[in-house]
C-alpha cells in the first residue's frame, strides 16, 4: 500500500510539473520592421534559415527546459480570403533560450520541413513579397504538444517603395552657386545620403562617373528631403561641369538594415560667372539691330530687358558651350548676319 502511494505521488508530481511548465511557458515573436522586401521574399521561401537575414527574434520563457520549436509561414494572396501554408519546419529538441531566425538550421537543428512547391514558385515569379504573410511560432513539449504560441502578420499590399529625385531635373542647367535638390520621402527611413560627382567623359555611364575618383558630395543629410547641394560639397565644383547625382535612403534594421537607391540623374552647372553672363547678354542684345527677323529681335529684347535669363547654350550633342565658345559664336554671327536664316520657338 505504501509503495502504491509513493508511485501515485511520483506520477502526480510529474503531472503537476508538466501542467506548471505548460501554464508558465510563453513565446513572443518580435519582427524587425520595416522589412527589406527582397530579403523577406528569400526568407519566406527558404528551406534553410541559417543563411537568411535576421527577420525575427523569438523570446522563450522559462529557459533551461527541453523544448522544440515549430515555425509555420502562411501566405494570403491579394484578393484571397484565406491563408495557405507556404513553408513549415520543426526543430530537434533543444534547451529553451532566446534565438534569432538565422540560428535555426545552425545551432538549433531542423528536424523536419515542409513546403508548398506551387506557392513557393508563385512567390518567386512575383519577384517580391505580395499580399499578407503570417508567421506562426509554436513551442512544443517533449511529447509534441503545443504549450505556447505567437503569431505575427506582415502585409505587403502596396508596391515596393521607390525613391525619386524631384529636382534638379535631369539634363537641366543649374546655377553653380545654388543647386536645390529634393526627393520623395520613404517610410521608415533613418537618414538619407546624397552622392554627387563630375562626369568628365561622355563615354562614361552615369554610374561609372558617380563611382570614379573623389566625389563632390558623399554626405548623410539626416531626414532632410530638400537640400542645397552647394552647401554640402566636399570639394569645390567648377562651372560648366556635368554632375551626376544619386540619393540613398538608409532604413535601419538587422544586419545593417537596407538601402533604397534613386536612379542616377545628371545635370550641368552654369558656366557663366556674373561678369561673363553680362558680357554674353550684352553681345546678344547688340545683335538685335542686325537681325530683321521679328521673333529673333523679340528674343534679344527680352534678354536685354531681363525678362529672359541665360543659363547656358547647348551644342548639338546637348553639352553646354563654354564661355569662350559662346563669345566666338556671337562674334561669328555678328560678322555674318546673312548666314542666319531665321529664329523659331521650340
């Protein structure tokens, strides 16, 4: 009788211990946002999380007991009413502790995995996460029973964020002493970086020019989306330069976060200093008396009256003419007015 009582007490002790562990167990999933969309697409369709970027952090209590972890990623397509299992895994038993997703498959061993090949293929074809993804985490005891669970839903219902330079306009001519740049705002940004450099050779691509030599600008401007480039140049730029420019949005997150880059644009710096500009405008005005064309005379009069301000004169290939080239052109026109056929508005 005493032996039966002892056995009963031992069984009761284990039942109470298991119930207490289950009742006290907790699981919390923390997702790092904003998520880099390309990284999440890789993560959501991967059978090995050890090489994926850090997307989530799992906090488990109590620690020190043997448990297993089950992860399920479900996907709901845009326009769909329900979620479907995209990928799932269960780990080998391990001693409870906090961990990141990239620990799974590394020091936390995966026991089994399962994936829906059709849904994975669809996600890959889309090229970016679309719709809603549900991350379900289950804490399992040594019998495979769920003793704690947590769920996070991530929605990608909008197109990927893009960064667009609003000003200066591509291929425009800007005052070398004041170039106002602006760009679209990005959600979740920590700061913006402005890059600018000179394009010395038209055979260079805009990207090659941006990366060559020492840049004119490589500056973190914080959260500003409008800045005068002239105030942040690291070395003096020159009138007449062709400038290439890009803005980078720095979004904080795990593994250094992510970066969204604008397209690279180019623009030209006005090669007229105030004194040279006045010389050119005077020469243009003096041509008005030599030109009988009404539209041409009207144009020169507006220049003389200050209604039109000259910033540059372009060659046929689109590059600005230098001051010396403009002066020579005007001298030639003045000496040969009969060669000018007409002027017209473009």
